[in-house]
């Protein structure tokens, strides 16, 4: 995944999580992912595994393919 794609994906995750959860801590807890990792993902600073991506999408109640299609991947 390119840096640009990571930034776009991170931004989408950030916007969707802010609409659904009170805080990054709550979102991270629901995802069962460290909050620092969530923040790095949201800022496009961390490449992440399909397992983490799956957890994020499950918490956001969105298909992985739908989120990826929004960044034209």
C-alpha cells in the first residue's frame, strides 16, 4: 500500500470512528488494538495487517472491500 493510500485510509477510519465512538480509546478497546497503533493508523503512519484491518472494519460495521473502494484500491 502506498503512503497516499495509507493516509486516505487512515483519514476514513478516523472520520468513521469519530462518528461512532466517543474517543480513540473506546474505539481501540472495541477493536482490541493498542490506542497508539490506532492513532498511527489514523495518521497514515503505520502499515497494518489484514487481521488489524478486519478488527477495525468490524468495529466500524463496514466491509473491508467497501472501505478499500473508497480509496480507489
